[in-house]
């Protein structure tokens, strides 16, 4: 029981920190500082939450599933990460970078959360449609 409370607290703390990082990213993106926002967000995800976005993008589906389990992400966290990966993909597309790997990783995250969760959100459905459109 006590260990379950500790894990619950860790997951809630992860959610607060992730939400803050994504909000900061979106704020900088609105200001037109997308490249800087990505660098800062990736560095903060790694230093504060031990989430290596560049590693996450390189993993295949099975490795990604194991990686997600190791960092104790819930559905909301995965949705936030998938949205972030999608946003990075859009930026990469706008500068002629390799956007496909970012979109594919975002899609894999939505598939993982879809398989883990008993619920689906309209935001996730919308994200999946947007990712599919970008991958066409």
C-alpha cells in the first residue's frame, strides 16, 4: 500500500513537470522560437525527468513500450509526449528535416496508449488523424 502511494506520487510529479515543460515549449513556439524551444525542452526532459527524446524517437515499437514502462508514464503523459513529438515533426518538416521519424514516433506512442488505456479522447483521435495526414 505504501509503495503504491509512492509510485502514485512519482507519477503525479512526473505529470506536473511534463505539463510545465510542454507549456513552456508551447509558449516559446508562440513567440517564434521553435528551434530554441525544442533544444531547451529536450534538455529539460532529459535532466528533470530522465526522458531522452532523441533516444525515444530511435526506438522500435517493442523497445519503446519497455522504455515507456520504465519511466512510469500514464495515458495523459503519453498523450503529451505524442503531441510534443508531433510538434517537433511539424518543425522539422518546415525546415526540411527528417520529420517522418518524429511523426512515426508520435504514432507509436498513441498506439501504446491506445493499447494500455480503456479510454480514448477526442484530442488523441484528432492527433492520430493529423499524424496520418502528415505521413501520407
